[in-house]
C-alpha cells in the first residue's frame, strides 16, 4: 500500500523529523534534518549503512578518520559500523535527509 505522510505526522516515530520504517510498513528509516549553524549529532555508529542527502547548506562530516565537507546537491554514504557525526558548518540552515538502511533506528552513541 502506498502511503503519503506529513512531516508533522505523530505516527512516524519518537522524535521530530524521524520516520521509523517499521511503523510505516517500510524497510528503511528516515530523518529529515533542519539544523541551525553548529547543530548536528555527536559521534555514533550504526550496524547498517547510512546515506545523507544534503539538500541545502554546508556540513562537515567526520567519518572514521576522514573529514568531509559537503554542500547542497551532494550525497555522503557512510558504511555500516563506521563511527560518524556531522555539524552544520555553514552560516545558514542545514537541510538534509538521512536514510537509514533499517526499518528502525539502531544507534550506538560514542560520545
């Protein structure tokens, strides 16, 4: 069954902007990011691949030992099990979509 969801739909997951696939009958989970300058998650990893689709703004990703600068129109792919984090390194909002290759979020926080 095809579903269309509103980002404000409370049935999507526990946190704003989070859509857990298993609650929606999907095999992937998604986070819609709208972060202010300096915003972003602390270092963590997942047992599955994560794909970041940067739509607008600039982000600095730390992925293992690599530091990657990404801007709107770019995609960053983090392999399963690799520690990573990102920060909005621009002057404006960071808008991106984070795709988790899992029907639910599994996160090991490292800091």
